[in-house]
């Protein structure tokens, strides 16, 4: 498929999801051409396509073979019949890398995504071209693992036949679609990508100086997210029946980083099976948006076992960590959070607030509901137009906690390096990185980069 209005090319590889992808792109495009692979290769030899973005989606070979056999049971009554045919002179399925190599001899592909994470990969690549998919959520989110349907002999045959596909598109050359990772279009070169925790861990020692460099403000002005687009809905939710729910709120003046931050959070919720409640306007127009936290949390706490607040400038770096890693270990605690900068200083005059308000877990419990109501009512009863009115919203929460629970029986506070981490202290074990009081242009720069890394390549 060639889309002329958004200047991209989609290369179909013959799996079941080609039609799903093509139909979705057609619905969002006004000027396009549908060509088979041979005709597409010939067409793209023309110089006018040099500025177009090319991409394709590969399929896990075990899923590819299973789905092919299910559609062609007349010729291949069982999986073993199909796998045996791969050893013949005219195998019915060609390794995907062969198609890609043939195509890229005339036109380079920018991105090779994976069907197993089609929502995130497709959304990332088309948004780079300026296309906002309105119906991406209708694409599949879950793909069964088919390896259990094969005999050991068939597994060995598939691994050998699709050896180049596994080497190009898998981390460990194994069977699980969870190991399936996207690759750059230069498929012959091994990946040297660092994880985000490793990458920001390397930056951590220099953060105190690099964040002041003026070049970042200029680079932030070039970000595609700042071009605008359709206004986001005032509120939306995903997976509302789940036990664990994240709550996030952002406002138009910080959309350049808060909207990608919400999308990173949404992707994490989809991956781990959590609910998400996303607001894009303040709930109290007379107060600074940060004072809407309590009201937003109260809207949802009685519908879930836990509600988790995440600031717009806090992003999840390690998508593989689960909330149960924290809640099960401290199951008797009703509130989980982290110390604020300086909160543990020995000099009382230099101590910060008890806890940081950027990442907070609240259990569905009368104590938490009452505490949240008192926190919300403070801003309703007092004039809080600024972030630091009365010291800040987290200062008021800290005061309420000290009064209602002076010995800390109901809450657990983690070190910031373990839970809610300043960029200066990121390590390979970091779960959430929080940009705290850094300048907005820096937040935009790095949160958009994390958005691209996770949603385009994740």
C-alpha cells in the first residue's frame, strides 16, 4: 500500500493481519494505491518516493504457521502436515526476511514492527508520518501462544526453516512471543540497543549539568508532538473492571509532554492488564491542576482494589515490573509512596515534605477514602491557585498523614531511587522516573523520546 497524503508505504508479508492493517490505514487515508509486492517493488524504483516512510509487520513464525494451517485445513489437516511441507521443494510459506530483503533492495524500510504488539508499533510509526489513528484500539491486543500445539519435532523444523526470521527478529531465538522484539530496517546488523533504564542510568551522573544546556530548548521546539492535532477527550478510561487502576491528569499548557506521558501509561496498563483513567482538564478550575489529584482519585477508588496516581512528568521506564511487586510485599499498608527530596535530612530545618506526591498508591479502604476527602476539601475550602499554595498539595497531604498516623502504621515510603526516581539517581532497577521540577522543555524532550522508544520500538 502506498499512501500519498501521509507519504508512507506499507509492505504486506502475507500473514492474516495484513488486511486488518491495510483496512485501518485506508479508512484514515484519502489518496492511496493497493499493489502486490512485485508491483510495489517496481513502483518504488521511481525517485518521487525517496521521502516516503516504509514499514512492515512481521509475525511470530509459530503463530504464522498455525494460522495458515487453520485457514487451509483441506490441504493441511494437521500442523504436522503443514510443517512437513516446509521441507519440500515448494513450501507454502516463505520466511519473512526473504520478502523483506527482496523489497529493501530497491526501497529501504524505516521500521519493522511486530504483529504481536500491533497497537503500539503501528500507532508509533504512523504518528511519525503525521497520521493519528482514531480506531487503533479495535486492533487485537492479545495473541495466544501457539507453541504448545506443536510436537517437539515440528518445533525443531520451524526453528530451522525460519532460522533467519528468528535471528533477525527475536532476542533469544526462542519460542515465546514475549521475546519477540522489533528490529531496525537494517536487519543484517545485530541490535545494540540499551534498555531505557540502562540508557538513563548512563545519563544520571551528568544530569546536574546537561539539563541546563540551551540546546535542549531548541530541540524540544522541533518535536512532532508540539504540532497539535485533534483535541483529546476530557476523560477516557481503559479496562475499567480491573482491580488495579492508574489515574492521570494533564492540562493543555503541558500537552507537549503530558499527552505522550499518558500514552506511555496506557501502553503499560494494556500490557499488564490494569485499568487507566485519563483526564485532560483540571477538575477544579479555581485551583492549580495539581490540586485535582484527590478529586480524581476519589472518582475511582471505590471501583478498584488500588488506585495509583501518576504525575504527568513521571514515566514508567521498566514495563516488565508489576504493581504486585509492591502491593503483595506490603499488603498490610494502605498507602505506598516515596520520600521527597530532603525529607530524611537530619537537620529539621532542611527537611522537605514527608512524601512526594508524584506517585501514590491508595488502597480501597475507609481510611484512605476519608484521607482523600480531607485532602480534596482543603483545596475547596482554601484558595489554591498556584502549585505551591500552602506549601504544595503534597505538603498538605503530608500534614494530614502526620496527624492521622503519626507512627506511619498505614503507609510505606520507599527511597526515591527505588520507586519514584529523580533522573540523577536512575539505575538499572528503576521502575518510574520522575522529572520533578525540571524545566518543561526538558520534560518534553525526554518524555517524547521515551514515548518513541516504547511505543515505536516496544
